C-alpha cells in the first residue's frame, strides 16, 4: 500500500510527559510536513523538511522537535506536554521538485493531554 | 507571510443546489492554490487545484476560479449531494502552504 502512515492513531497522556509521533511515506516524496489541527479545525503548519533538512519552522514552542532520519520518515517528539497540545497532528508529504505541489496527508494522530 | 481568509465558515444547501466557497490571499507571489476536503474524522484530501497561470479549472461537478489581480479564488460545487458534506479548506502556496480556516458544508437531502 502506497501511503503516508502515522503511529499511533490515538495518544492519551498526562501533562508533563514526553511523547513521539512517527510518520512514514513510501511515495518517494522529498518533502514532509507536520500540521496541527485544533478543535476548531484550523490547519496550521508546524514544520517542513526537504530531503532531511528543515526548511520551515513556524513559531512552535521548542518543546516540539522534529527528527528526520531519512527522507521517508519525519517523526515529531514533544517534551513536557501541556493541555493546549491536545489536537490532531497530521503528517503530509509532497513530490520532488518544488514546494508548490500537492500534499498527501497521513491519517492523523489524535493527541489528548489530561 | 501569506494570509488566507476563507468564507463562509459554514454553508448549508439543499441537495441539488450549488455551493460556492471563497478565499482571498495576501501574498501576490503565491502561485499554487489547492482545495482539500476533510470528512469527519478523516484526513484532508485534495479535490482540485489551480496554478497561477490558469484562470479556471473544472473536474466534473467541481470547479475552481482564480483572479490573480484581486487575489481571490473560489470553489464551486454544482448539483450537490449529501456525500459532499464535509469541511473544505482552501490553501495558497509559494513554497509554504497556508490554509484557510475551513468551511463546513452541509448538504441536506
């Protein structure tokens, strides 16, 4: 199956914990992204990596650290989780060439911080 | 940076009617404008896109128009069906895609 996949699908955790979300794409894409979708459904870009290099880093707390071991993977590590981090996190990827390309989204990870 | 505004935030139509969603963008360098559909609990999926060298694009019941001078673009859905009910997002990109706030479309049978 060619796709963008994320694990876990659901994540429920206590405030202050550290957690990671993994993303993998087997589409051969060079660029990967992390988005946060809040309860009002607003989709906001957090990070973008092109060939393992960070190219977009929005105003995101430094508790959030992306890691790209290779161009098919972009993981998101979150330290000291806060209540406001509760959201759906989507990974996405886009084909080689330019950044102005269709983005293919993963299924999302629903994070709930208690 | 780019700022994308989307209207309306909610839209309710009768099955068979047309639906129009409008977006404006601020950065004249943006040159790629996709539209995504997100069903409840699902991922956003591309339904149509347009590049800045084109004024209009159509795919069956959906069409997108782009006015570069006015910096706005619109999604048109004709002959709406209940399965068109979803949240629709517009986006504008010149390398860093910015999404509108979304429009929740409800098609009543």
